[in-house]
């Protein structure tokens, strides 16, 4: 996520992810997991391919409330489970391409 000269505060990211988690996530037992965060990087977790666009759009919408924006050129989709590589998705005119691995 980019914010120009403004720092991304943990409280901002917590707020954003709290609102995103109301829309998407993966269920493991009785727990729902929505994301993995490190500094200003976020990995959104979804359990079905149809949820990818919803998750990315929610992230973009909530981040914009703080003047933040998703870095679409750096944003990628990866399947961590079984099955094929997902198809590219378009969110608000931005195409997000799939990758087999992150380096």
C-alpha cells in the first residue's frame, strides 16, 4: 500500500483489515483468518476464487479512507492450495495478475 509521504500506522492497517474481514476470509475450524500483515504489506486470504475481487475492492475502499492506495503494479494473486493458478482479476480498471510464487 502506498501513502506518499504519509506513514502507514499500525492502527490504520488494523482499522482497514477489521473492515475487510467482514467481507472475506478463510475458515479453519472455528476461526476465520483474513490476512497476514508485515509492515505495509498485506496478504489477503480467501477461500474461493470468486472472493478475490471482493477482497481487493474492499481493501482499496477501506484504505482510501486514510488517503492510502493499493499499489496495483505490485499486487499479485497466488494460489496456496490445490488447484490451478487463478485467472487475472480486474478491480476498478486495474488488472491483477496471478503468480506461481513470490520472490
